[in-house]
C-alpha cells in the first residue's frame, strides 16, 4: 500500500465536469481579468467573514506585501512575526525594506506566543503578523489585546487556515487585515496561484484595490506606486466551486486527525496540540518525534510519504543572518523545526490508510 502525503486529485476528480464547464464559460465570455467571477468570489468569502471587504490578488505572497504596504510599512520599520512558517511571511516584510522581528512560538499551537510579544515591541514596531500555522488559529484574543495597548495593527496570515476558527470567530475576521492563499495544496485551493486580502473596512479595501492595480482606481489617474497583482477570472471561477466544498473537506481532515489518535499514534509520537476553543482544520498533520529525520527517511520504504516543513526556522535562514539571531535564541521554534514531521493528510484519507501509516511508524521505531 502506498499512502501519499496529499491527494489533490481525490478532491478535484468528482468535480471535473463542473470545473470544465466553469472554465469553458470563462473562455466563452472573453473576460479574463477582474471579471464577474472575481467579484462574486470576493463577495462570497466576505459573507463568510462577517461582511469584511475582500480583494482578490495574484497570489498569497502578493497579498502579504500589499497588506503591509496598505498599512504604510516601509524601510526601517519593524514587524513582529513568527520564525516557524514558510519564508513568504518574512520575505514580504523584507521586500518592503522593513525588518522581521522574530518572536518564539507556543509549544501547543506552534503559533506566536503572546506572552513573548510585548518584549519585542520597540518604537519602530509598525505591525504584528501572526500566522495561523498548519490550520490552527493563533491566539488572536491575546494578540489583539497587546496590539490595542500599543496602537498596532494586526495582519493575519491565513494562508494555511481558511475555514478554521477561534472561539467561534472565523480565521480572517480577527485582524485589521488578513491574507489568503489559493495555492493548489491549500484547504481552499485553486488550480494555480491566487490570493486574497481581507480588510477591516472599506477605506482600507479601496487602498488595497488601488495597490493591486498599479496604484490606480480608474486606469487613468495613478495615485501611488502599486503592483500588477490581480486574481484572474479562470482561478476565481474554479475557486468558487471549491468554496462550496471546503467545509466538508475540512471536516474530512478533522476526521483523519481523529483517526490518527484512535489508531494509537500518540503512543509512538507527540500528536499535534490543539488550543482550547480552536476549530483546527489540519492543513498539515504535524506530529513530533526526536528521531524525525531517520523516520522520514525510512517511511518511504514502507510506502508512506512524509515530509519536513520548516526544518530551518526563519531566524536561522542565511538571508536573515544580518539580523544577528543565533542557535538557541528561539528554542521552541528550533525544537519544532528539528522534530516535526508532516504525515499524510487530506480530506479523503481513508481509515485503512491511517492505520497503514501508524503501522509503518511502529515498524520503523521498533
């Protein structure tokens, strides 16, 4: 038996006829840029997020850069963020000439540890950028309280967590801005690149709309230096189809996570922690083991795909060496980077596959 890490085809397959019809409809319309499907998708996601204005952009990285730009983050400014995430989060900060200030993470949810944030705030801090990593919400109640005390905006990086929630509030509706990625492996995927910026109000949304289109609202008057970053109509048409299924897909991921626990994986490895009140939607299933590297290497021989995510935390990446961080500075992030392993996880992961994964791990660790 072979168990893949992800199975995108299992999601797309049953919807193929509907997808083909949607693509054909866009081709027949001749509307490819900022057409009616983009507008409709922005509205549909807004309705899920309490009516917050949403703006489609070309990809999740652009969403981060534009969100930061919309808050006037620039050279020399500091943005507090997590070291345990994909590079794009910190890259977006650095792209604007700002400085990512890395703060260690909570060992339960792998997200920014609110107890450590205030010590990182200086007179140059311009924003806090938590990441809802692996499908679990950061502690936004605590983070927003800190931000209010210091007059700072909060940007949610929700690339891995669409459909998740914290204390009943959906991820993406808790910060001043939020960013979404529709990369094909995400919980709400597209069939290529795509992204979205969620805004606290219409004034901020208007700024984001200008920035995504060369700094102009009408293609005639250009008010600022912007970007060419627009969600295309083909992507929007397909994402609208997937949006109708994302909740059931997330339910499937949660069921698979429960199956891992029921199959006894917790006797062999440390299972992913879940903070109280969080609706975790398991973009990735990240267990931990001190012999992680050997385990990853050997599982393939047993037909199980596994992977390391963020094995070098951001503060130790060569590109940020000039910031002066060293090994041991952010110990929780470093411990996770050295021990976490992504096991197979997707909405259609069968119970038999889960048992096969657990048995393979048991065999390798014996």
